[in-house]
């Protein structure tokens, strides 16, 4: 067996690897003297030299003891050795491949005895057909939308519309492909295209279902939540893109995606609340669907009219709250 | 909707300030003020004012007034001392914000001098009394301070009281004519248009104006911006009316308020205690106005059931008349309004009828649709001028019938998004109005099921009046859709609700 010290980049990739020398039995020194060790530090006479001003000249020593275990020893430094759990100690017994921090440097100690993860099988998902299917479905939906508006004698510009949609989708996917190329060296354009198409189709499906639900059941909430739902679908799409393009930074990116999505939902709502003391302006259902899809029972005219009474109290209330700013009319304040 | 005239055909003729000799600083402030006002105006009103001023300016510059007849010269020299220019000044800038004319009707010596002008000349002061003040400029060029003592929003009149000036001779006053005029009589209109100086303009009285809810006189003579509030006098120098409006684009189509409303307002003004706050009074008059308008519509229906004719498309059925109620004074006796039924492409819909309402049918020209679209717009032209950017007290009905000709069903259904009438209910609040509060539901009508949306807005400055919009969209037929909208401006909640109920009941 052998022990290896790895110098890690912050993203987890290995920058350098130094093995603890294995000594033949003939060369074994006197028993009890631990010579199977390597030193780590800034000084050039170390086995692993660190370019880190926050490290000592001789910072740490990795010792392999007789019972084949290893330990990392602090050589009396100012910044010491800090474990992944943010604990500082003079001596760490190596149990796992969790990294240690020496100054600003990350190292990891591994043993060749430790079991490795299974060989991962290649993805069997047929990316190209899937991407093409998604792409075609998106174009089909675009064509459907254009066709729905084709109600005059003069037809709309189908080719410009569809061309623009296709170009937009490809540019979007290409952007993530380029991003992936920069970070992992692999473009995976068609995977990104599949993700983008799926996101588009899922968003369309969800929005249409919400509209249909609103009409069918005469519920207002489905049309009120459309904006956050769009943000969520977009965030999920971006999540898959980023995870594919740059899996190594995913831990950090994940937080970014969550934060951005949360803000994209909360900020418009908060601003609306500040400006208008309510979360949404959607008060009626705009869409008209096929009569057969209506499930809600119509109310009688009297019932509807009676329910409209509540509007009066609401506008009167609004009138009271902002009556005072009415005087600002007429542009006089510009002169004052 | 192209081809429809503006709701308000006539425009008030008080002028926005034109250029005067000013210091550069004043000019800057002034330009700003003009800009601010113009900025606040709705697009159509802006174009009207600009058009009117430029027209008038062009007229004044190019075509000199015809040589005054002997009596006009005589009348002008005899009565010009009784005229004033009414200037509403902005306190903060000490400059004029609106101009008009006025005339002296009574001199009570130490109690002050009573003058009459138009409400719309002093509207900004009535709405914001602390920000403006009134200054009168008689022909003698001395400036006199004045206060507002009474307003009549409905007839667009206001009474001012000038501070008595010690040591000056009493102001001569106009007599008000008691007897009615006969069509064809000569009338002379006096005022100070566009700050060009006082003038007299000769014309002919052409009878009461039809299609006005409140009585106005048609004057075939020139009225221009700035002559608002000036008197119109007969041969004997007695006031017969007050200059109020002119028709843009018309030739010598001007409007006067009959003098009897001036007399009534003066009587009220003399008894009224002095007040500084006018919004409640304006609100009270607005409520009286909408009660009157709504009463016409409501009583018409109760008086007689609607006669529905199976007449050819777009032919109006026999109107359902309404008696002009006697409790509101100053109503043109023939003025009628009411709900009527009309057919639009074979479907019977409620519309407005009567001499006060105008209906227009049709579609957009030059548009080639693969479905059938018929529209019918009716408006009850009873709007009142409240302030520069606010006219209210009128109502509109709009029907749009969509029928599928050659479209696939999904295409026709998707028209819902574009086919619905412009949604005023999404608007946020303005300086005049609160934001809209709406609700909608499926409602079972007599023959169809509608998606009905009601939106309500309140006027911030006037309590108890609202804007109501009711939109009913038929949702029970995949090949035909009727979209009907009733919008009521400046109406009380009770009347709005009653009218909207009535409108929805009558949707077939």
C-alpha cells in the first residue's frame, strides 16, 4: 500500500500529487524510528513545496506509522492545520480523504488501500434524438402560436417567427456549451439543446394548464401565480444547464441559482407591495377557452351583483389611504 | 375606433397663457408651467387646445374682424368698462395659469362687486384654493383681487366677488335680459381672446343646441380662447348668455349658457356664506348630475318596456322615450335618454337611445379579417368639465360581436386575448382616480353564459362618485362571441350598480 498527498485546487481538482516513498525491507531503519514521512511547506527542501505565504517554511509532516496508518503533524506553525470541519489540531489521524487547510492551501491525503467508487456506466440516454425531438416540438409550438394569430387575410411571417425562435434556442444552448467548454472542456451542445427545449416546453405546458384551470374552475389563483411559476421553471432550466456545464462548481452555483431565483420572485412582489399595498394586479381572468372546458357553474346575476358590493369598500379604502397625495396634481410642484 | 368623433365636441375657450413680455427667468418658469399643463392633458384635449389656439391665432393674425356695424361700435364703447379679464394666478410663481373673461353684474359698493365668468376658467382654483388666486383686469388696466363665491359645474358658471376699491367710482353693471330670444336675433359676444385685447364679435342666435343634456344656446359668431366667461348681449346691451365653448373645426359654431342660470346662481351666491373649500360642493353637483343622468336611463325603462324590433341589422328600433324630470332645472325639454334595444348582426343588444346619445356601428376600415366582426358604440354625451384633465359624468356602451367564418376553432377561441376591449381595469391609480378594484365570474344571462368583470374606481378628490366598468364576454359558444362593455364615468355606486344590473339583464 502507499500513501499519497494531493495538492488541491479550491474547486477540488488535483494540482499535484506526492507519494510517500515505500521502502524496501532492507532499507528499513531501526525499528521505532519513523522515517516514512514527507514534509510539506514553503521551503524548497520539503517533499511538497507550497507557494503560499500563509504557510510556514516547514509546515506539516505526513507520517506513516508501522501499523500502516497515517497522521498529519503540525510542525509548530502560526496558522496550523485546519480540518474540513474547521477544527485545528496539532496531530490529525488520517481516516478519510477530507481535505486539510494549510494556510490558504488545500491538501488531501489518500491511501491506495481505500476502496474506490464503482466504475460509473456511460449515460445511455440518446442525447441527439432527444434534443432534436425537443427542438422540433418547440418549433411546432411556435408555429401553433403563429397559426393561432393567423386570422386576417394576410398571413403572419411564419418563417421569420420560427427562424427567430430556432436561433434564440440555439444561441441559448450555445452559450452554455461555450461555458462548459471553458470549464470542463466539453461543449455538449445537444444536451444543452435538450435541456433548453424541455424547459421551454415544460414552461408552456404549465402556463397553459394554469390558464385552463383558471377558466375551467373560475379560480383566480392560477393566473395570479404565473409570474413566480415562470421564474421557477427558468431557474430549474438554468440549474440543469449549469450542472451539466460545470459540475465541479455546482455546490457554489447551486446557491447562486437559488438566491437569484428567490430574489426574482420576491423583488417584484415586494416592490408591488411597497407601491400598491398588494401583491398582484391580476383581478380577473382574461383568457377565454372552449365552452366545453368550463366546469364552474355560472352564478345568477343577482348573486354576482351582490358580490360586487365588496368592491365599493375596497376603493373607498384606497381613496382614504391616498387621498392626500391627490393635491400633487397639475404639475405645480415643479415650480415650487 | 376611427371615424368616431370625440366624445366632447366642444371645447372650453379659456386660453392657456400665451407669450407676454417677461424676464428670462419668468419665461423659463413659464415655459415649464405650459409644459407641465400640456403634459398632464390627455392626448386629445392637448391637440384640441393647441389646434384652437393656433387656429384662433391664425385667424386673428390674417383675417381682421369685419368692420363693426354702427351698433357694434356703439355697444362696445358703451359696455367695455363692464368687462374684465379673469386671470387665475399660481401663488408660487405669481403668474397666470389660466385666462378667461368675465363681466360685472352688480356693484354693492362696500360689499364688493359681483362678476360672472365660467367655472372652467377658475376650475384650478376651485380644486386647489390654496395654490391659486384670482386677479381681474378691467379695460382700465388696474388689477383687482377677487374671490370665488359660487360655482355651477353643470352649467359651467362661476360667480366672483371683487374687493371694493376705496375711492373709485362704482362699477357699471350689465343688465340681464328677462325675455327669451328668438332664433335669428343678433347677439354680440364680448371678451378678451388670447390676450389680444377686448373685442366685440357679432353673430346670430340660432336656437337651443340639440343633443345637449343641459340647455345651451347656439351662437353663430366667433368665440376664441380667452373669451370664456364673457357676456353675450343683445342690441340693447342686456346679457342673454355667457360665452362657454366653441366647436373645433366648425365655422362660427359657438355655444352660450343661457342667462337664466346666471341669474339663479347669483341669487344663490348672494345668500351663500363665504367658503374656501369647493371640492365638496363640486362633488355635490356631480352627484346631482349623475342622479339626473341615471334617473333618465332608469325611469325610461320603468316607464315603458322595450320594444324589440326584428328590423334589419343595425337599424335602431323605436326609441324608448323618457320624460324629462322636472326636479332638475335647466333641462332641454326634448332631451331624452334611455336604454333601447338594437340588433347587431341579428342579435339584440341593449344600447342607449334618445336625443342625447349617439351610436356608431361598424368595424375598422381596411382590415381584412377571416372572421366577422361587428361593433356598436353608443355614448351618452353628458360629460362635465371638472378640470383641465378631467371630464366626467358620461357613459358609453360598446358591443363587439365576433363570428367565426373561416377560422379553425382554436384560432377563434384565441381571439379572446385580442378581441376584448381595451382593458381599463388594469390601470393603476392616477392623481385623480384610485386604482381599479375588480372581480369577475361566470354569470348566467337569459340566453347565454357570460364571463362578467366589474371594475370600480373612486375619484380621489370627490367623495361618493366612481367610475364603473362592466364587461361581459360570452363564453358558451365556440363559434360566436359577444363582448359588451358598459362604462360609466362619475356615477354614484348605487346608480352604477343599478345601471349595470339593468345592462346585464338586457343582454340577450
